[in-house]
């Protein structure tokens, strides 16, 4: 058995034994991610796209189970909610985010398009690694990030405000 270590800048070190994961566990993870996860793309250094997946919840057992099933990522304590409940956040970035997307992709329903964008962005990164970006490459990364932004805010395209009751 090997151990997986993720790169981290603070937070709780997340080292997980790389055990075979059951299909049921992967399906559970995908279901939780469909409802609770945030998928995103952010620009890093030199126009690189950084893939991110976050699960933030009050239930510590659920978040720790996400980390255990994923086998990567980091755990951070977040500022408590207004009612004082502590929050725990699991985050996977870059290669870890790609690995998790590949793991849960076939089970995703709601967040499938966001996972596909993360996989596309990682493929794009691999093609341009070590060379200067052309304007077309940069434009395609900007378009990917804009598409992720649109998918994360579906109410904007329908003329509905986020807090509308209808």
C-alpha cells in the first residue's frame, strides 16, 4: 500500500492510505458533491488555470469521509457560522481535483459539466506546459473560466435573482 500526500499551505495534513475504494463509496462521494461541493477554476501564475473543488460542511464526519474516499486534498477549519457552528472544509486543487473528477465523473448529475471543465482545463495545461502561451491559448482559458463561472451561477441566465422565491 502506498500513501498519497497532497501539497498544502497550512491546514491539516491529509495523508491517506491508498486503498481500493468501493463503488458504493465513490457513488456516495459523487452524490455529496452534487449537492454540497463547489467546483471552480482560478487563474494562477502566468495564466495557468488552477482547478479547485471544495466541500464545506458543519458535519465533521462527512467531510472527513470525503477526504478519506478521495485519498487527497486538505482539511481546514473555517470561521464558524453566525449561530456558532464550526465549519470544516475539504479542498482539492490542481492534480488532486483532476483525480477526484475522474473518480466521480460517471456518477455526477448536477455537477457533471463543472467536472468536465476541470478535466478539460487540466488537459489544456498539460499541452502547454513549459512553453509560452499564445493569445489563442490564453483566450481559451479565459473562456473556460467564464463557462465555469456561468455554470456556478445558473440563476443569472434565467433572469432570476439568487434569492428569488419563484
